[in-house]
C-alpha cells in the first residue's frame, strides 16, 4: 500500500481585507471552485473561494511567478543578475526583450526584500557593525548616488542600505561646470544633508531597540551628526582612515569586501560601463537581489565555505538557493516593511532626469 500525498491546501486567504489573511486560520473555511488551464506548466490550475469574504483565488496566487507570462525565466534571471550580466545579455539567450528582464528584476527585488525582512534579526545587534558609502551614479555622471551599506563585522551579514543623491564633485572642465549649473537650475540641487539623514535612517532600521552598539566607519564628517539623531542608541563610534591598508586586519574589511563584490557581480556598477542604471530605483532593486544572494546563498568563504553570512549571524541554520527563496510568494501585507524600505518596494525613489518613473501600484500583483 502506498501513501498518496494530500491535495494542496491554501495556507491563508490572500485578500488583505479578510480576517483570515493575517489572523489565525484554524477556523478558516474555503471551497474548491473549479480550475482553469494556461499555456505554461503546470497547465491545470486549481481555483478556490474563501467562505468568509468570497474572494476567488488559485494555487498560482501563492506562487512567486504569479501573473508572469514567462514563469520559467525567474530563477535563471535571479542567478544572472549577480553574475555581472546586463539586461540585454540576460535577454538574448532567453529570446526575451530587455524590458521583460527589467520587470522580472523588479519583481525579484520586491521578493528578496520581503524575504530579507522576514528573516533578518529584529532584536539587539549581537556584533559590531561596519558602515560605509558605496558610490555610483544614475542617469548620467552628473547625478552621483551613494548607497549607505551596513554590515556585521564578524558575520559579514549585509543588514541593509539606504541611498542619497549627491552633487557632482571632483575635477571638472569649465564645460562640465556649466553643464552642472544648468542641470541644477532646471532640476534642483540635491539635499546637502541627505547623507546625515539616510545614515541615521538605516541605523534606526537595523538597531531599532535601545542598546549599546559598536560602529566602525571612515572619517566622514556627516556620520557623527547622524548618530546624534539616534538618542536610543549608545554608540561607540570608531573611525578608521580611508587611506589605511585594506587588508583583513582593517576593521573596515567587511565593507571593503562588500564593495568589491558589488562591483564584481553587478554590471551596472562597473567603473566604466554602458549598463549604468537609468534610475536610482532600478539600482536599488538590483542591490536587493544581491543582498539576498550575499546573505543567504553565497558561502562566507569559497574555499572553506564556513556557512553563509546569515548562518554565521544566527539568522538561519542552512544555506538557501534561489529556487528555495522563490518557492512561494511573499505578501507585503503579511510582512511589514520599515517605512524607508517600503519606498523601494513601491518604486517611489525619484530620479530627477526621469520625473515620471513607473511606480508599483498594482493591486493583486507581487
């Protein structure tokens, strides 16, 4: 006698307005409501109806490939996004358009963001932190941007990031200075206190409870002012010169290594590239995919393995793969994102050169 697996049952109602969406589901009742067929596998999709709110849904509602015409692309695109491939390079072997890859990348970013929020430690930080700014640009080199990345010093766990607009600086020709002045008159000038504000915001997200914290940074003048805006933290701030040798003995080594990996694995952050991001929002989305790969998929050491950064930080007990990360759909109504990170999820990060960037406002899509 062989045991047959039980039919799949929905874990909760997908309607955010239903009390069985986030609440206990022991008394939840649902009924099967026929099925429909589609071109992609599996071709037969079972439908259901919630007895409480009347919402119809299907097995596909709980899949990370929900509403995708090319669901087979999602996992492969996730891998290629951290293998230094540009959208056109990814699109060519899949016989897809670069716009299709861009939409898949945005969905992957939202999923990885919710996945990280679901697993990341919410209590007191158990190790010293390292903070630095990763500089790139959006739209053109007249619009530099800075990502404030925060990493665990011992585990190398990538806790998260925020971003700031910068004013173009450094040596410029007279024509470049004239061009910068023209753009600033037309589009406005970036907030000079953005670094101070955004550093405080990422620290408040990662260390939200009152605690003593050891923080290693370089000698940037805005960092002490940012810490003054966090009265709930007792921070021991240790600064290291950016000219110090970037060896493993340097306290900033985890962040220096992370910067190297971002440039190594992301085509849009190469020093000289035609794959640069047109919107800061898109650069952040690709960085969320990198964050999930760095924390949960990549070994801490390619030679010794020694777990992943998430395993070393005590976040999980096993190494994940993109297939497991994308196994089921995650709902933003069930995983509450911090307000600042919710702006990335909703694609609300503005780019001055593209004033009408597409937002994520779909009601039912991931």
